[in-house]
């Protein structure tokens, strides 16, 4: 792994650390203040924006999505899928990514995928409506409301259109004004183009050893995920955001409680996790650990980068960790990712960051 950087907070105490390089060519070191593509951590911001509209009575959490977006989710499906089901991935809507990226068509059969589309579509400007239509047209991955749910970016692109419908502005503008600015985040925002503005690391994608050496994807048009996973932030801003969210300063107490009601959801990696409304508890960090309490937050990956941000329910202990490579595991003969020493190293960092 070229580089890793993090911030850990414990009450009034704050630790920031970094190791490795931000750029393999000149060997520029990483620092804890770098801006970073945070991937699906964006989903918590989008969920918070939607729940603000629930708090104000504009959106019904258990209202059918077809009431708001009849053209995108028409008929019986639009009547059966609720806003809550989009937020917690129990809509049954398929992931659009294998249809937008042709070389990933076999996903989740990783051995049958190729990374070519990552390069071919690096500067493609995707239309979110077309991406949603791909997910809606694909075979359903479950019945609306059924569990376990299946993690799908289609859900959060629909939530972006829902925000646009009820607020009269883009999801990105609404989230910026009402979530990012409300939390007082100075280094967080949606990209205006394919580059990351300000000091940042390059992002090296390996795609399970099929890109060797890993290729820099820090310059990439993020319209392929929009309000589902395109946000840029810093580890300090993420800790500030999750601290304020769990303190009830972004959404009301009722909505925060709804965000923490979980259902089983199958991730892109095939793992089943407990998932709320844009939030999930950290595996292995539960209230069964004396004096620790549950940690809540979200992880995220983009082409070449990864992030995990977790905050204890009482708000006192927080961590945000960023890495600048992804999918470093090779695949075994059956196409499953092989264990790698980096897996254990990153897991150990998480444990120390959360529990000391």
C-alpha cells in the first residue's frame, strides 16, 4: 500500500498520523490533512439530507417512491418500494454498475471481470437517469422490503433525484448547503470535474492483480456514482460530521433513531452486514465490549481509494482512515479474493483506533 492517513479523536484529545507516499513517482509523503475521495461515505450525507426532508414533513419515510418519481419507478414497483427501502437497500433494485461498465458485466463473478472499462470510461460523463434506468431494468435482486437486502448504488441515485424533485435544486447543492455547511465542514464537497482540488493523494487501482502495476485513477469523472459515492473530504471533516450527526445536530432525534435501525444487507463483497439508513455499525465493535459501545459510520471505495469513518454512539471516540490503493487481493481458482497481509494490518489499525 503506498500510503495511509488517519485521525483519531478521544474526547478533547486528537491524534493524526500518516505513513507512506501520496505519489509513487516522486515519493511525495502522505499527510493527515490531504483531501480524499471518500466513496460511499457519501451515502450518510445523502441519507441525512433525505431525513431532513422527512423531519420537515415533505418526504414520507414509508411513502412509495412512485409517489415522487413515477417516471423513474413506475407501476406496481413504484407503489411497493418505499423511501426507507432505498435508504436501507431493501428495495430489490439491482446495481447498475455492471451495465454501465461493460468489462464488469460478470460482477460479482470477479474472475470473469476485466478492468478495461475503468480506463475506457475515465472521462465519461454519465447521465444519472440513464444509470437509474439500467438498475431498474435489470433483474430484481429481491422483493421490495425483503431481507437480506442487497447493496445497490441505484438506490442512492434515486434518492438524489428524490431530493431534486422535492427541493427544486440538485442533490449536490442541497447536501452542500444543508448538511456539509450545517456541520461546518471546510474541506468537503462534490467534485466539479474529474480532478480533486487541493492537496491530495494519487489513487492506485489494482483490480485484484489484473492491473499490475496498479494504475493511478485519482483523475476520474465521478458522475458514475454522483450522490451515492462522489464526495471529497478529509479525515478531520469526516470525524466532525459523524460527531455532529450522532449528537443530533444534523437530523432530528427521531430520524437519527431511524438511521440506527438495521436490517441485514449483502454488500458488494458478498458479506452480510447490519445496515441502517445510510449508517452501519462497525463489525466487531458492539455494546458487548465493556465500556466501548457501538460505533456507527460508513466505509467507502472508489477506483484506487478507500475510506472508513466510525464514531462511538456517545460521540467521544472517533476514527477516520484513508488509504490510496484498492482491491490489492489476488483471486483464488474459484474467483474469491485471497487473504493478504494488508487485510490484517488495516483491521489492526481499526481496532487500535477505536479501542486503544
